């Protein structure tokens, strides 16, 4: 056989070159396999042989995890950086109500009309919760504005307290009652099993939502988990019943219309609008729901693929835990799949965003006008039966607007779906105006005077907020109470 092969090669040298090429390819592939095995062994050695601290149970202190996983911890600490800015927002503090004061009118009667800031990194989850005017001044003079459920997505202390007290009991607390318990910012124990470092779900609301749909989180693939750990918090949710039990409204489905149907059938509303008296829905941040309808999810990508790109150091491959916009480092995110320039990739996204925000701005003008028209109708003697259709349209219009704009990155995650939702919101806002014009005409109102909403201060004054007092009360409360919370937590070893 070898003699015949040798004779064939002598007559046709190209056969020899072909065999040589095939051998070289095989050697190259074996080399890649060996390198991969070596790299994986290095990762395993780092995980299991270089453990400095034995972590058992629910360890909420991120610094402890950092002893064993310094690379990941060092990148997590960078979530405290506020130096990034894209065309639309970034990771620095930003007063959204000051930029878009008509939102104050849209949330009249609700805590968001006091304060709505652009989100910062995970390192700020506790600080921002203590500082926001939405939680009020929970002292002897002013009761808590929010329940303890509001802490759910802010800290790895949450699963610890749930384990100690019970899930339902955790939700029943007043917000301030948990001030000395929920003290560590969002971090390691929120997503990882300390024994195996596998991704895990620590918030029961997601598990319960899957179970009501006949599914189990335990069946999720590792790639699916790279999205589901984010979906524990980056979702639409509401506080159910007097116990304020955190619930994901997915029983009918996860689209904006299906979630609305769920809320309508349960007769749920977050609050009654202070001007229009419409029963309103407040979208939280339905990032997961919209992401599922976009091109990246439909091609099998997960949140971590773009927001936590892989890094390498000394043969160790690990995820960057500075969870933030992929635009921070396009070469490690977008360009791992898209063979295009950074300039072009940015332009594509900005085009999506610009078009969606053009519709958003128009909605905020028309929808706020509709709420003011509804107030005028009530003031001029309109009846509940006359206002029923207008209030239904106001609820539907604002729900769609909020669903689209409250989602972090919705105009990129699912640009077609987001623009569809916004278009429907604008349509219903204008339908509400038409319905209100009929009511106003019936009561001989020919024109409604629109207030000056050019600044946040003017808009807040129009809806009756005394922001000077609210802000002073909050600062007084923070100076008096928060240091006590921190000192107590440190004394009890809950905070380093």
C-alpha cells in the first residue's frame, strides 16, 4: 500500500503536497485543542485550587468573593465609574425630568413625578435607593412611601433576608424597616452559586413566573442562564395584593398587549392619575420582554454576550463584570460578530435610537396635553360615564409609552417592536384627545389653556408638588438616619 502511495506521489507530486497540507491542518487543530484544554485546566485550577476564603450559604459581601475571584471583582468595581457617555445617556448621574419635564405631568400623583434619574452602575444600587425622592422621608412625620419589596433587585442581602425571614414576610416590610439589612450593592451572590460558581436564580419571582407557565428554570441551558440571571430584575413586575408580593405579569404572555390584558383582567392599577383620574399602569423596566423580540435574542445571544464580554489574562478567560453599554468597548462586543467599523456600528444604533426618540418626544407632548384636557373636563362637570372611553385610552397610551421608554436599550434590543409600540401609543394619545374634545364640547368648553411645562420646576409646581420641602425633608432624613443604618450594619458584620 505504502509502495503504491509512494509511486503515486512520485508521478504526481501534488498528491504529496495535499497530504502534507492535510497533516499540517490536523496538527494545527490538535494544537488548538491542547491550548483549549490547558486554558480550561488553568481556569479550573484558579477556581478550585486557589480558593482563599471558603464561601458557604448566602454571602452578600462582594469583597469576600473578591478574595477568590480578583479579576472578576476588579471589573465589577468599575461599575462605580461614571465616565462613559454615548449620544443618548451614559453611566453618569442625569436628571431625566429636567430634560423632559412633560414626564412630570405624565406621572402626576405618583412618586416618579418627584424624581427620575438615569440608571447608574451596579455599585450604586444601595446609594441611589437611599437618595431617591421616590422613597420619601420615612420618619415619625412622614410614613414610608414604598414597601420593602422595592429593595428586591438592589442587593445580595435580599436572598439572605428572604432565607432568614421567608419570602412573603420580606415583601410585607416597610421600606425603611430593611435599611439596616439591605446594605451591600448588587453583586456576586445575586447570580452565582458559591460552591460551583454556576449561574443561579436567587429571586423567587422569576421561578414562580416560569412555574405558572408550566416551565422550570432548572431546564434552562447555560446560555439561557446568561440572560435569565439578568431577567430576575430587568423585567416588568408589580406588587400584588396587600402583602406587596413581587409578581411578574407573564401569565397571558410577555408582549405589551398580553401584559396589559393580564392587568385589565385582574383590575390592577399602580395609581390614579392626579389630573385625569385615569387608572394608570407604571412600566418598570421590561428589558427582558423586549430583548426576546429582537434580532440578537432570536439568534441565540444572551445579555452577557454584549454586556459582559470575555477577557483574557495570563491564560485565564473570564467575563468582564463592568455591566454596561456595549459601546464602552465595541471591539470586544459588537465586533466579535459584526465585521464593520466602530463608526458604522455606532451609526446603525444611533439611527435606531433617533427614530424611536422622535416618536417618544411627540408622545410626551400629546399625552401630557390629553391628561390636562381630562382635568379640564372633570373641572367643568363631566360625568364618569362621559369620561370612561377617554380614561381607557389614556391608560392604554401611557402604558405603551412607558413600556417602550422604561426599558433600558429597548430601541436597540428590539427596534421594530419598540417603534411599533410607540406608534400605537401616539395613536391612542391622539384618540384620547378626540374623545376628550367631544366631552369638552358637550360642556361648552371651546378651548383648554395649557400650562407652561418648559422646566421641571414649573411642571412640578403645576401638579402641586412642594419640591423645596420634599427635598429638604429628604436631606434631613438622610443625614440623621442613613449613618445609623451603616454603623449598625457594620457592627453586626453585615457590611465591611
